[in-house]
């Protein structure tokens, strides 16, 4: 069982019961009865003499503290039974006494945290019924305390309703349910510009996806990448061209049913992070040459390219018929001097410069009997080549530079 990724501060309290197989089905929201930061709340729960804790704390700045792992029972609610099946949250007040008001940001962060807890624990809805039949509970039902304070307690129906809107939102437009290609949390965490403008309003964020996001090819969830989907299927490209939103709709209506692949390339790809590896990497050649890759990557060409970039180059693997890195290295002394044993650099050199310089990587150009010649005024390169029974191209390869009178060139 995981903890929330919203946590910004961790101080594990000794006041807890380590559990096996704790299943979280409930949430109990408390208040700190004070204007505490998540660090101060952590200090309160640190001494064993305190005999109290909670799984999480939320402070007035919207910071989230972790004090007891979700898998363990916190000592929060004066009831072993409820704490054994609940994730407990302490929320900081911004008013001491009275209604024990909490700040808006603390309230919104509590909602964010509840959504996250529900999603990771498979809690499909958060229900506040005013009694123990729901799964959002209050400390005051278990002992004589006014926790979580009148203000926060009055917000329980609102919290539950906001959480549920985000757990099962209505993503249907014109009869098409976009929930297979869109997830609010994913969209705001991967599109900071959208988060900045609409972050706290799920309906407006979804509106952005519908109006702009799809046209711009943005990813709405982990599964569907419209650019990959487009690359993978020629029939769709013929049908929809550059009308990007249509690919999303196709996936929802038919693609899922047809088990079409939208999260990785099943067609060969050679470009990663703006670098085109095609001069040294032919996906089909690479896949055919190495059985271990066929077994490991099946039809996943993204993983195959990742393998080449991370491991293949380091392991001197050949991924293209006319590029053998060991041959390339042994052919060029200047590269050996620059790159030494750093093999991937030879591949990158060929991509950036070597191919343009007509350098050779598919056969040995170094010979046993090296011969040199000094160019004289009036010499023709063709004559020199004929004299040494070679070609101008071969001499170019051996010397790797332009020619000038007086220059000593290698001819064999
Ligand atoms: Zn409490």
C-alpha cells in the first residue's frame, strides 16, 4: 500500500500499530485544535508519551505531512475499530476556539488528499451520512470531543461532494464519454499552464481539454497518446489526416474494442528527444539481429529504441547494416584520441558529423602498407588515384579533409 504523492514533509511517529492487511475503506478528518504547521504537528506526534498520531496532516499553507504510513493504524480517533480501516487526516485551524475555522487552501488540500486516498485505495465514493453508515467519519462520534470543530464539520458534505465529483466526473460531451482518454489529475499534473489558470476547477480543466487540448495533441491520461496512435495506424491517417480530435473519438468508439495500441509505438521509430538515430539505428535490423531483444520487447518499438540508447550503444551493438561502431573506431585515429573508450560518443559523432564527412563505418579503411604522397602544383587528384590504383573517394576517406598543394596525403 502506498502513501500520497502530495506529501511534502515526513516524520514517522512511533505512536502507531503496525498492521498486516489493513484495508482502508474510510476516512476520518480531524482538526489540530491549533494553528500548527505540518512540521509542528510532526513534533507533537513524535514523543511516545503523547500516545497520539494521524496518518496525515494538512496545514494552513496547503502542505501535507505524513506521520503514519497508510498501511499502519494511527492512534487518532479513540477507536481501534475505525482507525484499523481508516486513513486519518489532521487539518490545521486558522482560528483558535470559536468555530475552529480552517483556511480555504487547507480545505482544498484536504479535498485533494481525500481524492488521492480514494483513488489509491479503491474507494469509489466518499459518503457523508451524518452517522457511521457512511465512510467519511468524524472524531466527535467516537468520544467526547468537538473535533473536527464546528466549521470543518459543517464542510463534510461539501468535502464529500467535491471528492465524488472528481472520482466519477461527468466527462460526456455530445454523447461521447471522454473518460477513457482523460483524467483530471493526470491532465493538471502534466500541463502546468492549465493547472495555473484552471487548476482548482475540474469542469474548466476538462473544458480546456475539449476545446484546446485535443487539437494540440495533449495527453489526457497515461494510456492514450494521440501522436503514437496516429503513427501506429495508417488507415486512421488516411481517414482523418491532421484532424487530431477525431483520433481521440475513434479510440473511444472503436479503437479500444479493436485492441488498438495507443501507449507505445508498434511501428519503427528512430527519433527520441529531438535526436534522429536513423543513421546508426534501423529498428528492424536491430530487432532481427538480436534474439534477446525480440523476446524482451515484442512489438514495442519505443522500448526497443530506449534499449538501444541506454544499453545497445554501450554494448557496441550493431543496429544498422552500414554502421559498425568497432570498425568506425578503428578506422579513425582522430576519434580515438577524442573519445577513447566512450563508445556511445562514436555513434553520436557519426550522426552529427561522420556521415556528412563521408566517413566509413562498414569496412576497414586502414591498410597494412600505408603510403603517402605530397601534392604538387598541377597535380590532378584523378591522376594520383590512378597512379596508386585507388579512387579519389578512397583517398578522401583516408585523409578526411580537402586537398592543397604541398599537403602530404595518405594514398594507401
Ligand atoms: Zn480528532
